[in-house]
């Protein structure tokens, strides 16, 4: 029997994260620059986002209200 490695959640682009959260990609850029949401660096300037980690980060900040994330 072969055991498979645990799966990792997919990483989203800022456009994909914006769609999932129901916000514009500029809002994702602003929240990233403010250090409000976690990201993974990809290459020199690229960033990718894990949806659940971002939702947790936003939920822990009282000034940002997350109502519901859209399933992709």
C-alpha cells in the first residue's frame, strides 16, 4: 500500500483571492502591504495566498469583517 503525502491547500493569486473574498484585487494588494494578510513569496515579486489562512487573519482583526468566502 502506498501512502500519499498530505495535500496542501491551493495557493491563490491576488485576483483569485479577491474573487474568493468578494473584494477587488487592489484591496488584496493594500491588505498585503499593510501586513494584514499572510502570503507566500513566489519569485522576485510574486505573491500567493492560502484562502483559509487569510480568512483567519482577517477574522482576528476587529476592524475587518469577513462575512463569507466564496468556494472556488
